[in-house]
């Protein structure tokens, strides 16, 4: 079972999205975010390579993958380190944003 590690910047984005959801749509939406986060972590722990490679990041050094959240409106962007058996979540991307913005946000 892989260990899931959240990059600090991804956690900040997650907390911002959850807080905005709470303020705009209420506590039940924020709770749904938290449940989907936990479900995503479980999925990544058990099946880290099951999600498709992120085509917008195909030119990067690492093989980034994306897992949809919240009715496909957001994607968890991550890479899997097979040697250390770790999943590194590096971003949560709002899929309504300009696709070029994702490539700029991911450094390597």
C-alpha cells in the first residue's frame, strides 16, 4: 500500500477550496469535499497507477496523473514514486481554468 504525501502548496489549495465551498454553498458541500478527499487518498494508496497520465503535463520530467473530484470539476494532480511506494499530490486543478495554467503551476 502506497503512502500518500500532500505537497504543502496542494494542501493550501485544498483548504482554500473547502473554505470557499463552505462559505458559498454551506457545510454539507465542505463535508462532501472532505469525503471525496478521503476517498481519493484511499484509491491512491491502493491503486496509485490506475488513473490516466495527465496529457497537459506530458512534457514534464515526472509522469503526472490526474484523479477527478467533485463531479469532474477538479483534478488531483499527482505522481507515483515506485521506488519509495509514495504518491505525491502536487496540486488540485480547477478544470475550468486555462489548461496552460496547469503546466505553469507544476514546476518539474
